[in-house]
């Protein structure tokens, strides 16, 4: 009986001490009488953490946490394949109405389109697709008013062309929380939401991770991301890419070895017709692969995809 009172007193004592210091994780310290062969009866202390913080919640701000740059990973090189884990099976729709995709991730007008465009009217509420912490909330070149939320699995979501930003860097955000209003700021043709998903600076094809139908489903709680799903040149912004999820490291490694797309850099004097002839491609196939018109002007240095 004496032991029990003693233990309870210690228990409260531990709680009190932990509550005094925020840097300590609150824990229960329990003194248990036990018997050891070589020592005889002794009292052992067992510590039980009270609020088990997820490791990811502690680490989220430890890597390239820069509130001044849209992409703080610009000077880093990532290893592929990347592994991503989700604790949710659904995401929150970023817009408060049916999602109409007006342009997809992929090659567009001779350039990379690294996100998905969702139609909206200026002033429509935009919400965070998952819980996380705001890493960036300011005007960015091309993107206009932009919010970047880093989620607890390391994935970042970017919301661009906003008319209004209603959060600030370092704000903690829950899934579905209102963060700003949609608009047409920056390099944008008409009001829409440009949504990007990236991991350590690598922009991932949003439709590889998420189903953009009304189900708002996250395709898999565990997924491997290969280079195919982080490079716009493998995709066409006008067509739906066939998604085949990679769920094991072995499969991901094999797919990652697959050949790269063949690119051509436009030289002075080039025409689309001449490039198509030299590479045994029809002009229409060349234009379709690159999501450009046959009459599109070429720029020196522009990259064209010859083979996927
Ligand atoms: Zn866009």
C-alpha cells in the first residue's frame, strides 16, 4: 500500500515538472517495485511519453525551411525514386466547387507546365489540400500571389495566381482550412488556380498522387515517385496521362532505369517541318507530342521532345 501512494506522488511530481518546461516532451514517470536476481528487490523507473508527437511533425521545418523563396531546393539534386507516404486517404478539394481541370501537368506551348490548372472565379475561397505549415506566402515572379504549404510527409502544395493571401509563413494549417482567394495574378491567362505538388523541389505530376474527380482520393498511402512523374516533358498538358502506381522499391528502381525522352534543342534557321523530317517524325506527331501548333514560332534554345 505504501508503494502505491509513493508512486502516485512521484507520478504527479513528474507531470508537474514536465508542464513547467515546454522543451521537454510531457511524460509519465512510474516507479515500479521489481525484483532482480543479483540485486534483490529494487524500484525501477519507467517513462511513458504522454503526447506522442509524430517524428515528421518535429522535422518538417528542419530541412530547407526558407520563407523567402518559392523553391529553396533549386541548388540541390534529388535521388530517385522518391518514397512518399500519406496518413490520409482523401485530400480536401482546393476549390469550393466541382474541379474543372483546364490544363494538366506536362509540356505546353514548348515549355514545362509543372502544375495542374483548376478553374475558378476571382474571389473564390482556396483551401489547403492537407494539414501542414505555411512555408511561403507572398508574391512570386510568374506565380503572382502564392502560398506554399509544407505537409507532414514532406510534400509541398503551391497555390498560385491568388487575388488574396490570408495566411502568413509559419502558420499551422489544417486540411481544408481557408488560406486565400483565387485570382489571376502573375503570368496567368484568366482566373484559375495553378496547383503544384512538389517534394524537395521536384514537381510531381498531381494526377499521379491524387484523383481529381469528386472522390478527392489520395491514390495510395504509400507510393514511389520516379523521374517520369517529376518531369513535365514526359507528359502533354492537353491529355490525361495513364497512371500506373508504383508501390514497391524494386519496381521503382526498374522503372527508373527506363530510357529518357529524346530532346532536341532548336537551332538558328530550324523549322518544325525540317526537324520532323530529320527525325523521321510526322509534323503532326511532333506538334502533338510537344502540345504546339504547326504554325507556332520556334525560339532558338527551345527544347522539343522527339521521343517519349
Ligand atoms: Zn498552371
